[in-house]
């Protein structure tokens, strides 16, 4: 029986997906289940670590049944994951000692505030902005707030890591405690130049270096399945990348100057910069791109918006305005484009380029005439405005303007949203042929890791050409007026919550 399919496990903020691809990177089966986070206090966002692990087996089974394959036909497994979300677990039993603290969580803002005089030093070493978004302060919080955890960590009884390392630990029966370079670069504990864990950073944040996983490339011999039940032992796990770096690969962006934006729970714009680390002057992040075994470290510039698809979820679940997320596009078309309603969707703070964790979502321009359709329009447009901020900021740091603007993710399925995004950017927006490129990138890395194709170029030819193009229909004066009003609204929100 030929081993010629690839299994991608995509553990995200609100769902776990498994996708089976054939050797030409065509999806042939998938399964998905929701794993919604909880919000125990304002600004707190958590996952149940056990629920994350338990979600994997069923979706893998569904994907294999959908594809009509058995585990023996899988050539390799790729993993992609929500980044920065942090777990601390018992090294012997694998039981988490507390909740998984999600990347959106803001409970450690006070820790970051106490370290604000070290911001430049931290940014120089890590490429990151000092913010609760990243993993270092989350690990420290768990060690300090779970009884006995810090003592146990000092005795070597605990492991800490992001979701990729927690998942890989389980998939390998506790044999491998590793993380790939893309996820490691999001912890605020890795020296971006070397790259390796930095003892001075670990000391600063109070994280024992011994509980951290080994840093490995994103593609290669990373581990093997053991003791799962739903998959045979010995299947190679050969690709790992944080979700946005996996999406960068899935969009075919492997060269300097290529860029993509993924509209998931948040919105993430990444521009590949090759082997050159480009420091940002506009509050963006310098991060690692996916790196294959034997390859020098690769880098990207990134802008992160905390709330994108999460704003649509709030519109659906919080306001109860629609029964299903896709319905918001229909309401958008019914809204009045001249209503003046504007939404700054800072539901969990403002990310790049503003970095204000205290900010909260704010709606401007409400009148007696405001309708639910107007709010739907403002919700989608608020995400597009945030991405326009990222594009403007990232182009300040790059030697050349961004070329083709490639997009994917759940919100990229909305035609009116992408049309407004193109109008706002004043450039064409190209929707990926596969709207979920994150799992695709993980599968591509896994296939490369086991030599399913002769080289990277051969794999990239399988991704196909770009999908539907949305060309701008508005002129520069409209664009300037809209962006000016948006910037005034953002500054008002920042001033109110400062």
C-alpha cells in the first residue's frame, strides 16, 4: 500500500481541523470541530489543554474517512497551530497544571508595564514588541499562580511550550519535547540572531530554561507517532510551523518581498525578507519564517491585528445579530455606505502598529437611524481599516512596496469585504485558490521533510496560480477621506484608554 498522502493537523484558536492531501497537494478529505476558548474575566482568554488534545483524534478520523484512506497510506504529518498560546504540563504524566493561556489574553499587561524600561533591549534580541501577546509572561504567570509550580519547574518536573510542542509531545507518546523555529520566535525568549533560547531573557521573565523545548527546523525528521490508537505507530511527523508562517508557505511566499494576509481569528500580514532580519521602525514584528533542515534561518516582517474573524464571531454570538457567520456579508450589502458608523474592533486591545493592550472596542456614529446592517458593515470594514494600517506600516520598513496582495482565511470568503479591502488599499487583492492555506503550508513542509518531491521548487508548482482578483473601484480622494476618519477614531480610542 503506497504511502502517498499527507495529513495536516491545524489546531487553531476556535477549532481543530485535519486535512488529508494527495501528493499533488490537493485536499481529498477533512474533519473539523470547534474548540472555543473561554473568557473567565475581562481580558482573560483560556483553553482547556485536555480539550485541545482530545479534539485531534476525532477530526483525524473524520478526515481519513472522508479521504477513504487508512493510516498506513500517510507519508508524513504536518502540524500548524495557534501561536503564543501557552501550556505548562507535568513531564511524567502529560497533565497540564493549569489552563492554556491564549495569545489574545491580556492578564500579564502589568508585567509588561513593569519591564517597559527594557523594551528596546528586548526588541533588539527578539524582534518583538513587549506585549502580553507573547508567551514569556504567560509562562511566568502560570508558574507564579499555580501552587507549587515554580518549585516543580526548578526540579525539572514540568515542561512548558506553545501548542505545537504540547501537541507533538502527545503525538510522540511523550518522547519529543520540541518546538519549531517559527513558534520559538514568538515566545520572547529566543535570540533571533542565533537562534536559541537566551538565558538573559529567561532570567528577566523568570522562566527556567530547562522547562523549554528543543528548537528544531520547521521541516525534517521531527518525531514519530506512538501510542495514539487512531494512527499507527511510526508515522513521521515532518513539518511544523505556527499558523501564520504555515500560511505564508501555503501562499507560495518563500522569497523576499512576497507577502500575504490571513483573516482568521485575528488578521496577520507577513512579508518575507529572506535571510535578512529587518527591524521595524513602525511597531511591527521581526519574526522567523519557516526553515527547512540545513537551511539558514529565514525571516519575515509581521503586523498582527488581534480581532478579525473574532469580530464576526462577536457580531454573531455576542449581539446575536446573525445565526451563521457568512450571513454578515448579506447584511453588509444592505447597510448604508454613508451611515457614518465606524467600529474600532479593539475587543482584546490594539495590536500592531499601536500596541495598546488597554484599548477596547468602540463604535462611533450611532444615530436613531442606525440599523443592524450598518453595524454589520462597520464590523467588516473595521477589520479592513486595521489591515490598511499594517500595509502602510510594513511598506515603511521594506525597500520596495509590496507586490501582489494575497489573502486567505475565513473572512476572505466574503466578496464585499475583499472589495472594500481593495478599495481601501488602492491595489488589487488576490484571494487564494485554497481559502485555508494554513493546513496546506503544514502539509507542504511535511512532504518536503520526507522527500515526497525532489525540491522546494517542485512543491511550489503544485500550489497553482492565484485565485479571484478584486480590483479597487474607488479613487484616491475617497481613500484619503476614509483613512483620515479612521485614524482620528483610533487616536480617540487610544487617548480614552491611555
